[in-house]
């Protein structure tokens, strides 16, 4: 029956904080939390023994297999609970510094999810509180950390809240105000997007009519149908083939012209040489 009631994730190596809270609620619901947190009676009554056995069984059924090693030797629910707490909650200076660094480095991005941000900070605050049992973290200090993690778009609200009396600035009140403001910003941003869409639709006048496809919203230069038509037209090569028997025009290049000039000069030189030889032979 206990296993059926465990509807939350079993204990693993990273979820002890949430698991321990839910497990306490479950044992309380079953009426067996007293076996973990209460004082064992002397002599032990049958009622106490039954509650202790049921609480130990519930704890064992709510952990992953790799966590059973910590509670195998436990003789009571209180021993099992303490063993798991000692393993997962290391109350050392190193652990506290690590949690504090996470708290101080957490920042909400512009237009970020305020609900998720506040929940994450609250989780880290709770973890820090568990590392210092018996010590209560001051709300004023927690509120200051929350304010310092916000982007500039919340500066006006932060300034207004800081003007209130310090006794009014509880963490719960501030979280509520910030989440309300986030919802309002989301609503305003949604309305602005709708307005821009309407203005864009209204701006489609006759000046935006395409002269090719006759539709509104674009001009001919940006018309997809015109681009397709033009591409198809340019891909067709129009060439004229010569008729059969037609003499092809002779193509004369610069090289041909140069060769002709050189040949004429050579012929002229040869003629002059022949003429000179004849004159000499004739006695001229």
C-alpha cells in the first residue's frame, strides 16, 4: 500500500531536499511521522512498534536501489531517516559557500520567467536553511538578494517597494508583487504584438499592389511569380541557325591581319632583290 501511495520520484543522488519534504508529508498522512520525529516510549508499546515498522517500510520503498545501502542496517524508521540525512545533507563550510555562490550568481534575464526565478531562489534559500538548522534567515536579507537579481525593467517597482516600511517587506509579499508585475508585462507585450499585426495589415494599400500578379502586399520587384517567369524567360536561348548552302562569313582576326602584312612585306623584299640582281647582270 505504501508503494502505491508514493506518487513522487524516489530518492536518488540529487533530489533529497524535495524528497524529504514529500516523504514527511506522506508519513504524516499515514500517521507514522511520530516514529521518526517523536520520542520512543519506554516500555515500547505495540502501537509504537507498528508505526515504526510501517514508517521504515515506507521509507525503504521510496528510495532508489542505489540508496538502500544507507538504510540496510537501520533498526528503526528514525535510524533510516537520520542515515539518509547524514549522507545527503553535508553541513560543511564548503557546501554553504557553494549554495551561497549559486544564490548570488542567479540572475533573471530580461523578459524572463519570474515565477521560475522566484521558485529557484526559494529552493536555494531552503537549502541554505537546511544547512543551518535552528537558524532563521532574515526576510530583509532574502528580499535584498531577490531585488539584486532582477533586470532593469523592474527598477521602478523595486524603488516603490523599497519606499515601504521594512516591516511590510516580507519575502512572500515581495514575491507576490513581482509575479503580478511579470504577468502585467506579459499581457502588455501580447497586446503590443497584436497591435503591430493590425497596423501591418492596415498598411497594405494600393501602393503595395504588384503590377505583375495584381495582388496586394508586395511590389513587382519582390513578386515570386515574376521571379519565376523571368528566370524561365532567361533560360531560353534564342539563336538563328544559318541556311543550308549559305557561305559563312570569314572571320578575320588581328593575328590574321598581322600575318598578311608580314607576307606582303616579305614578297616586296624578294621582288626588290630580284630586280637588283637583274640590273647588275645587264650592266645597269
